[in-house]
C-alpha cells in the first residue's frame, strides 16, 4: 500500500491532471514547487507563497545540512515548524548541489566527500545519511534518493557509470527509508540523453519500487530542444500510475512541453532568481523591468495573474524600484513570478480537464517559443 494515493482525473494525449494526496494536503498536478533553498522562498513570506496557490514547496538538503544543520533542525521541530509551512514539502537529496556547488574531494561507491562552499568544512554524504537528514531530521513529506547527476555533455560510458551508481544508491536509499505511512520516497531516473540508459535506469528503479519517480540529469546545459528530445521517450519508461517529477525545470515553455510529454511535477529557482534581477514572466513572455521603455508605463504588470504584485503596481513603479535597487522591487517581482508559475500550472490543469490542452500548447508556444 503506497502512502500517498495518486489519482489521475483526466488525460489528453500523454498530458494528465490529477491529485497526489498526502497527509499534509493535496498536491494538484501538474504542480510547480517553489524552491525554498534555505528554509525560505527567497524574498517571500510563507503567506505570500500560499496566496499564489502553491500546494508544495521544495527544501534543499545540501544547504540545510550545512546551515543551520540537520540535528538542530530536528530539535527545532523539523522544517515545517521551523519555517511555518503546514503544507507538503519535498526535499532534494543534496546530490546535485554537492556536484555543482561544493569542492568534491572524493566520490566512491560508499559516499561523496565534499567541502562546504560556506566555510570549507569537510562533510560525508551517503545514501543512508541523506535519507536520515530528509526523513528524520527535516521531516519532509517526499524524500528523494541520493543520486549522481553527471555533468552534460557526457560520453555514454560516463553516463552509464553515473546511472549505475545512482541505481545502486537507489537501493540503499530504499533500504534506509524502509516503509513509512506518512512519507514517500521517490527514485531518480538517470542516463543523460541516452535512451537505452534511461530505459535501463527505469527498469532498475521499478524493480526496487518507489512511491514516485523523478527524471534527473536534465536542465544541466543541454538546452530546450535536447531536453524535449529526451522527454519524448524518458517519461514513458516510468509507471503511468505514479507521479513523474522533472527536477530543476524550468522556463514556462519547458513546463508546457514537459506536461505535453507526461510530466506531473516541477521545481526551479528561476521565478525568484529572475525576479531579483528585474525580469518578470507574463502570459506574453518575459519582460525586463530595467528597460527604459517602462519608465512611464502606468499599466500593471499582468492582470491575467491574480496577485497583488501583478495587479496593484505600475510597471513604471516596478521599473523605478529595480533601477534604484530597492528591496521591494525584488519582493514584488518574485511574488509575481511565483504567482505566474502557479497560474500557468492551474491553466494547464484546466485545459487538460476540458480536453483543449493541445490548443493551449499551440497558443502558448506562439508567444513563448523565443523566451
């Protein structure tokens, strides 16, 4: 018996919409998870994030294990209590950040040893330790296996090595996690851009058995078209009756194209990172509020998004805040961008339910394909 039932309510082609039911609330799919890297979605309060319609947040194991530390987090009541978020939380395993941010001193069959990007201190992360931090110290609802995310581009031999190590670590992660009633464990498909490796990875994960499945090793520099080529086959290797999560993606057009290919869940730092640098995502594509053409534009940012940041402030005011490097500018654009991403996933859910997703996709591509 899986801890979190996944109910698919409607499909159109490979696109689907449904609900992943957790003990802390329902996650409507397709779902976008705002990234709460260090127990905060940057520049936003928990109430603001809730108002955008987010059902779930992502927490970052690597950052939280370095600061404030997993044992302290447990003493403080876990991540939900610490940041005052009472809905579901998914935590990543820490593997991607270890590979990309830290100074790796050694990667072995047993563990990865790395230096903190903060103070240079040495740390060892095993699959078992990652599960312990996520499930027992942070108390996340959806836990991710530890994997190796191989850099792109990768020769097939190197991609196979990473996929096989990830598969062995998947089994260790599952054994460490055991069986739980109120938490779920997701496995991660690897294999770079190689169809045969993605198939083999999926088969090995399903032999182990997970509550959900992620597609890893994408959005690492391969570009939109190459990612879509992998998504033409990779999601279909995963079980149709469990949620599929595309890690670290992405731009709005990436979300639409991935949903078209059967993906259910997403996360990305893009909305808040773009907002902090003056970029707003709208139904007509991205705009840069630093540009002088907005200096006297009295129209709101986007009346098609239900959010105070989108509706109540003129582009001229937002332009001024960004040019003056005022904190409020970063707050408002981050708030708007998260609200837009939630509006986008809501619109996709509605379009699939009403059997018009293909038309929605065509219209969206016409406005965003260059974005």
